[in-house]
C-alpha cells in the first residue's frame, strides 16, 4: 500500500505587478504544516466553486476540524491519498493532499499543500480565480517554473473502522450491563 503522490507547486513566478520571484524552498516546504499557496475567487462565486467541485467528485467531509470555512470537501485521488479542500466565505480556497480518512494516519499526516489539482477543476469559474502566495499576500500572474515534491504514504496503514467495530462492544458492554431486560419491557398495567 505504499503509494507515492507527486505534488507540483509554483517555484519561479511573475506577480501581478510584473516582478519575478523565486519562492524560497523553505517557504514551499512549510506546506507540510500550513497552506502556502491558496486560490482566490470572487466572494460571490464561493457557492458556485463548491458546487463545481462537488460535480467533479468532491464530497462534504464529516469529522473535519472547522477553521472558519463555509465548505469542507474531500476527494479520493491515488490510494491512499485524498485532497481536502476548504472554501472560506472571503473566497479563499485552501487545499492539501493527505492520507485518506479511512486510516488512523490521517490524524497525524503526512499532508502537503496542493494547488493545481483544484485550480484546474475550477476552470469553469470567471477569470477572477487566482493562485496566491499566502505568506506574501501576493497573487501570481504567470508561473515560469514549477517544483515537484514526492509524498510517500506510511508503509503500514491502519484502517480505523475495524478497530471501531472491535472496541465499540467493549465500551458499550459495561453500560448495557447496568440495565436489566426488564428496563426495556413495557409496563403491564393489569
């Protein structure tokens, strides 16, 4: 099960003001902990962006930590990976590739900021969608060079659902044991 996912991100870019900039590798590698690249869409297109991603295979997530987003969506890609996308009311879209929610390792990583996967799926939006470098608060007009980064899945992936099936009865038995069958029988009014 040791899947590899290759992430491509902007490295050498031209900003909207025409200046060129090579994004430092250490900033890009911060994508392991936070989103460096984001997509910005007009606020009035937030709902449409979510609808478009759902049409393309994303599903609303459950059990996600809410960071103020209006939509939290996930889509399976190459096993065991999924893309998790958060769409905020201000039009900011953050995406990361992470180990699927089917595994315990989802809780601890690895995960990495992605941009092109979601940007390409939103082609139907107006020309208002832009890739931006969040820490610099600047948007990119042209990508001159990309960098590729390989993410490797953990060698052993532990599915959580079988564990939940085994543990649930062990947790519930002491609770159920406190009640006798007579607690659940209807009262006889004779």
